[in-house]
C-alpha cells in the first residue's frame, strides 16, 4: 500500500514511455568488464579441478551481485541523485572486489568477502530506505532481503578465516543460501514471506539489462582473445585458432540475439506474473548463458597458448563445457519465453558430446575448432528455420 509521494523521485515511473536503460546503469556495468577479465585470467593462469570449483563459485557471486543490482535499478530511478550516488558507491566497491578476485581463495579472502557482503547488504538497505515512505509492502520485502544478505554475509566472512576446503564449503553454503532466497520469497521468522507479485517491474528493462550484460561478456571474450593472439603471434596455428575463436563469439551472439532475446523481452513484459517470470528468465535462466561465455573465453585462451599440445580432461571440460553450458542456458530461456524447444541447440549439444568423447586423440586446436563448429551448427540451423518460412510466405 502506498503511503505517500515523499520519495517519489527515487522510484522509477514504469507508466512513462521511457522504460529503457539509463546511462548511470551502463556506467555501473563497465566495472564488470574488469571483474570478468580478472576472473578469466585467474582461471586460465592456474587451471586445475580445484580452480574450476573456485571459478564457478566466483561466477555465481559476480552474477548474483549484478542481477540483484539490476532488480533494484528496475524499481528505482537511476537518474535521481541519491540512486546515482548509490551506484557510484557500488562501482567503487566492485572495483575493489574485482582487484581481490584472483586471490579470493588466497591472501585477499577477507577483503573479497567483506566487500561482497557490504555491497549486497548496503544496496538492500538503500532500497528499503527508498521504499519505506513510498510502499510499505515493497519496503518489508527489501527488509527481508537485507536480513538474508546479512545471514549469507556472515558465512562469507567466517569462511575467509578457514582452511581452503572449509572455506570452499562455507562459501558454497553462503551462495546457495543467497540463491535460495527468491525461491522461498525471503521467508523470515516473525516477518513471514514476501507476498507474490509485490514488485512493480518492467520486463522490458530487465530483458534489456540482461542483453547488455551478455554483450559485456562477449566483449570480454573478444578482448581476452585479442590479447592472447598478440602474445602468440609467432605460433603457426595462431591465426587459425583466432579465426575460430572469433567465429564462436559471433555464433554465440547470433544464438542469443536472433529471436530468443526478443521473445524473452516480450514474455517478461506481457505476463500477468512479472516477478515469477523475471526470476525464471533472468535471475536464474541467464546464469548458465553468462557462465558459458566466460568458460568459452578461458577455453579460447587455452587453445591459443597450447594449440598443438594434446588435450587434457581439464582443457576439454572448458573448451567443450563452455559452449555446452551456453546452449543449455539458451534452451532454458527459449523454452520459458516461447514454449519452443530449439532443436538446433540440441544438435549443437549432441555435436559437443561427440566431440568430448574424442578429446583423447585430438590436439587442443582441433578440439577448439570442433567446439566452434558445434556453435555454428546451432546458429545457422536456428537462422535457417526462421528464414525458410519467411521465404515461403514471400514466394506465395
């Protein structure tokens, strides 16, 4: 129930024609280019089964930080001065967190955990204050979110002082607790659960924000590939592997943006259950897409630096696993948005599975070429099945 308009300038007006992304949000996103580069470099420099587990946990943390900020800026007006100051503060803290990322399981464990927790709790407190005089139900929702973030934050900070194995377990519990919050509607003893469909969301805005984050991840892939290409210009296979890496990035762009992103935006905007659909499509549905792009960038790094070497299981898991995870995420989103199972994506997954069985007899560059071919199969098939009915209709 709305209690007044004293803080109306903080709250986004979803009834206006301008529902798009504001410039302060784009400015905020720039920080995550650095964070993703830090993460992919750390994973590529020391890739073992242990670092894979670390990387997945850190990917989950980065995504959760970003997507929760996106939900807040969906509700609040980023062009208002208080919200801008909040975003600038989050940017500064996020840069510090990104600096700590490579040593999050090492010397900078406490710094990473403390900064991450401060961002999550501080942003939720800000949203609670913004709505306290505007909409009491939404304010109580953010109070619950703050309490959950504080509980998870305690696990993050305690884990920073434990041994590696205990830290990994404690931080895994912390991130699991955070991801479980929306599923149980942030239930808190004494406060209960947040009512369903309380938040007034713009599905169009959330879809655009997630699309822009995918662009950031794809851009990070190109930056990483370009940097590594320069470092290995003397190798015979560098240009071939570079061409393959660029083609795979273009294929991922095509798979995500050719119809799929539009369907997700339309579904989110027209549904009668905006919160539930937004969580399914964006909060959880885009996670494997983003993680897949990051892992694909690491696989391309390996392909450039170890092109002629025999493929190890660790290398194969990233070179093949990244594109596979990306395709699985797109299947999830397209099923949720349009109730359409993209057979092209299944074909790509089958090709990747066959490729994985053959990795013991393939050099790294050959495995990378095969992974790119699998993505190209999915993208060209997807394009063809959309274009063919249009041509038939035009001919008649």
